[in-house]
C-alpha cells in the first residue's frame, strides 16, 4: 500500500508548514502539493525531494504510514511535545475529512 499522500500531509501539519512552503521546497506548484496530498503519486525525482525534506527513506515514505507513535522513531529523534502536537493535528485533520465526507 502507498502511504505517500498521508505521510506528506502528516509531515506538513506536524511541522506547521503551509502547502505553499512545501511547494517552494519541492519546486512544484501549490496545486501539485494538493494533488499529492489527495493521492496523486509524484514522479520519482519529487519523491526523492519529499523523502529528503522529511529526512526519511523512500522506502519509509511509501511503505510506512507515519503517525504520532512512529514518526520521530523513524527519524531517530525524540520530542517530548510530540504527542500533544500531533494529537491536536489529527483531531483537526479528522474534522476536516468528516466535513468533506458529509458534502
């Protein structure tokens, strides 16, 4: 299963980045970032840039669904505020997803 869309959005929200900032980093348009977060698979060159930006391997980017429990572990780091920050983001994302599903 491909987890690129989820992982890109998770990373962006976790790091409090706007889609515009991610687009600038990847040298793509904001529309492309939205497309990637919606499930379009980026070209390999962009996948490499995403994995470099996230500081994770391509294998992890594609195969591992990142969450509050494994993100920093994958990066080999620790963050005492991780749980509270990511839980708040997950609540916000879930509310947004639920609103979209109702529409």
